[in-house]
């Protein structure tokens, strides 16, 4: 599995940096965001280092499906599945991607406006 020794999220996945991990398996790690934008704000990351959406390929289909399932299960566990939640993946600096490791924000527990940003 590809890792980047300088990547913040790789270090969290490898438990070199402490985080409030709320879910993990062989493929994924999920932890609470240190700067939450909603009452529930969880980051879901693959253990494999993928810089962003522009670097995914068909080979990542199974992994991306696992992320969706994890988001659904975490929403249910955090009691936001009934009223609604948002799953966001930012791609690039203009979209707000601050860490170059693909990650998904699971946000819920409040009403969101549209369009975002």
C-alpha cells in the first residue's frame, strides 16, 4: 500500500499522530475534524495515499465504494441519517483541499444551505 511519510493523514492512519478515530478497518480510517463545521464533522480517508480526486482511477472503484458505505454507517451511528447529512470531497486549493490526501467530509447535525461556499 502506497504511503507518503510526510503526509499528515498517512501519519494519522498509521497512528504516528494522535486523532479521535471513530472508525477504522483495513482500507479506511475515520476521525473527527479538528476544526468542525457542523455538530458532526468526520473525515474519512483511505489508508492508501492518494493525493486527491484527480489521481483516482478505475482501480479505486472498490475503495471509493467502501468510503460511501462507511459514510452511510457513520451517519447512522451519529444519528444524522434520518434528518440528512452531506458528504464532501474538495479537490485542489481553490476548492479548499488543505491536505493532499483524498478525504471526504461527513457533515451533519444542522441545516445546510445551497449552494455551498
